C-alpha cells in the first residue's frame, strides 16, 4: 500500500508544481492525514524537477523525445527514492 502512495505522489507532483517552500504546509497537512515520508520525498523530487521553466528549457534544447524521457526519468527516480525512504523508515 505504501508503494501505491509513493507512485501517486510522484505522479501528482508533475502537473501540480508549487515551489519547494510552498509545498511544505501542504505536505504537513497530508502527513497529518497519513501520508508516508516516502510519498513526501517523491512529491518533493518531482515538483522542482518538473517546474514549468525547467520543462520548457528541456523541450526547447533537447527536443520532444528527450523531454518525455526527462519526465519519465524524473518520475522513476522519485518513485525509487520514495520507496527507499519508506523501506528505511518503516
């Protein structure tokens, strides 16, 4: 069940970008409601990695194929990191 939460956090972090400092109150509320630390880590990794300015630069400079690869890599990396954090803490 924790793995599904990490996957959801990594997925939601892509379109729902807010700055790292701006997400802290949101994540605190979600943690109070039961969100795992691994899900928090996954969300905090995908958010800044998929900031609109970063995505725009990657797409313009590297092209559409590498743009999609960047998004997939960001999600996979955040998913793995979140799962590792959950394995360490739980």
